[in-house]
């Protein structure tokens, strides 16, 4: 009986509150509800393929893989000198770099990826190239994405010197690798923001630090040199910071941009040589605007350009980039 009486009192109270609302207040509440409904109808689950360069913080689920082949066509038309002044090359150095990244899920908190590539170079009517260096990475989940918390991932990568790097032709165009075992440690963070409009924004930020083993070199090599050069090169440690932003136009079309900064310590040489080997501290800052089209949540294409803005002891370049991304099951683990 007490419960029935309490229920009746509650209904009476609500009824009294309703009777005391003015027509204007009721109309305002109805309008608010209608606006919220329209807003909900405009929302969509965004699909993303990019951006072009900033690494992802997404873990690949176990039993699934993601293949992302790239084609880079790079026109190196100048060099930034020690004073950050761009000095034109006598002949542009053109590089074609097909590259493929295969990411495979192992567990809910661990995945791996393999990167392989080839290099082809053209300059002053000459050409050369070959198979490039190979990289193997292991990624580990730090934090899953929440309503207010970004997803986070750490990775450890090892680059293996599978590309030719020494005893090159005088042009050096047949070089395709660095000759070093390079270990990289990286941290990636990402978050999707849903604004007051129907255009979600995906943000990525990644930092990496790379250390390399010394390299024995002979003759013309990836670091310089000439006839009679013989010694050991110590490649400089490298720091990289990338910021990627994607703005959804709708579920399929996305605009993206990367902000890329790379810094490399001095590369030193010990031994005998008749020509310079190595170089001083270098850095480079570049932008990479792109556009994406997503066929569905598992398949998309993106294309854009990357161009340097400033640098020191580094190449001044512009690059056309095209990529396809496809996620697929590897077996009966659905």
C-alpha cells in the first residue's frame, strides 16, 4: 500500500509540474528534442584510411591483418646547407620507392608489422636501384580509446640491412639501403573528436627515436666516399615527430594533413678515404596534405603530396604519394 501511495504522489507531482509549464516552455522543449533528433540523424561512424605518414595507434585484432602498399615518387631538386639555405642541385635526383606494410594481429594487446621496399633512382641520364632495407616491428597496447581518453601504443622496430649500400658505382644511384641494424622506439597516440557539426576529426601524434649500429664501408657507399675508401661509419641517432589530422567531409571522403619533423645527429667516419664520408647534424620539416576515399570500413585509398618547408644538411624535395589500405581476416577467428 505504501508503494502504491508513493507512486500516486509521484504522478500527481509530475502532473502538477506539467500543468504549471507555459505553452512557450513546452514548445521550447519540443524544439530542443527535435534538434537533438536531427543531430543524431546526421552523425555517422567515420571511416579512415590515412593520414599519409603519421603512424597509427590502432592495434590489429588477433586473426586479422592490414595491408597498406605505398608508391612514393620523390623529386629532390635542392639541398639545404648548414645555414638552412636551399641550394639547387645541378641535376634533380628522382626516386621511385614502392613500399608495403603488412600489420598482423597476434593478441588483443600485441601485433606485428613487416615493411619491405625497393628503390629506383634517376639523375643526369643515369639510373640504378634495387631491393631496400626491411623492417620488423612489434606493437603493444598502452591504453584503449575511451570517451575522453585517447588510445596509446608503443612499438619496437628493427631495420635489417637488406639493401645494397657499399661498393656502389660512382653515381651512387645503385644504393638502396643504409647497411646498419637500426632499432627504433616509438610512441603513438590518437583520438577521434566529435564536434558540434557532423564532421568528426581524427588526430594522431607519434614520436620515435632510432639508434643504429656502426657500418663497415668500402668504396663509394650510402654515406659518400670514393675509390679507396675503407673504414667505419657511425650513423647519427634519429628523432622523428609526426602530427596527423583527418577531417571527415562525410563517411567516405576525408581531408588529411601531416606535419613531419625529422632530426638526425652527426654521422661520423673513421678510416681512410679520398672523398667526404658522413655529414653533420641535419633536420627537415615537411607537410603532407592528402585526400581519402573509403569504400567501406576495411578498404580505402588516399593520395597526396609531401614537400619540405625548411631544413639543414638535408634534401629539399616534393613527393607524390599514393596508398591503398585493406583490412582482412586471416582465418576462422571471427
